[in-house]
C-alpha cells in the first residue's frame, strides 16, 4: 500500500508491515520510528487489527497535554479504549517488559504514556524535537534493519 498524504502533505497514512493497521503520521523520521514501535507491539505484545491505532488527529479543543502531539503526527495511541487515560496496570508483566525493551531500543527518542504522571498506557510519542540528531540516527538505524535481512528487533543472535 502506497502512503497517502493528508491535505497539507506533511502527514501520510502508512501501512504497518505485516499487519492490517494503517496510521497517519508525520512524514520522515517520526513515521519511521513510530511505525517501528507499532510493528514491534503487533508482533511482540499482541496482534493489532485495523482501527486499533490512532495517529494524526487535527488540532481542536479536545486535544490537551501530550495528546496535542497527535496534531503534529508525532504520536500514536495503540488501543486507546483498552487503556483509558489515568489507568495503570493494563499490561501483563511480559507485555510491560516488551514495552520497556522497545523504549530502550529507541534511546529516549520515544516516550510512553505509561510513564507520565497521569498514565496513558496507549500513548507513544516522539519525545525530542525534529532537529534532534538522535531521532535521525534512530530512524537511519531502523531503515538499515529493514534493508538488511537478519538485523534489528526480533532477530536471533546465536552464540551470544
């Protein structure tokens, strides 16, 4: 499926490889990183279905706090109805461990709403400015994994 731009051209709808999920995100590094987060969630935490991930949402008065990142296309909500705002403990221990692994892999470029003062376990956002070199390095590393079979998350390193 080819990406589809929004009216401004800054946000495109991207298919999450290996799933029925598509999500509207800011073009470039933010989309690369967030699609990677969603893909790992899909494969390692729980299978996602079409409509269970929300990305870009136009700015309006209902978006407050961290949810405003949706208006820039730099945040996603994975199953927001399953993990209501303010509730904690929605993930099983092995699922939480996988979220922590994803965050560690993203090296402080991605923040998870489960760590916010008012928890939102469905929320993941790019947590650095677009000009931050860490965002570009992470996106380049993810793209490299996609180009080289046997690299990146989910691969098995024998003898380690």
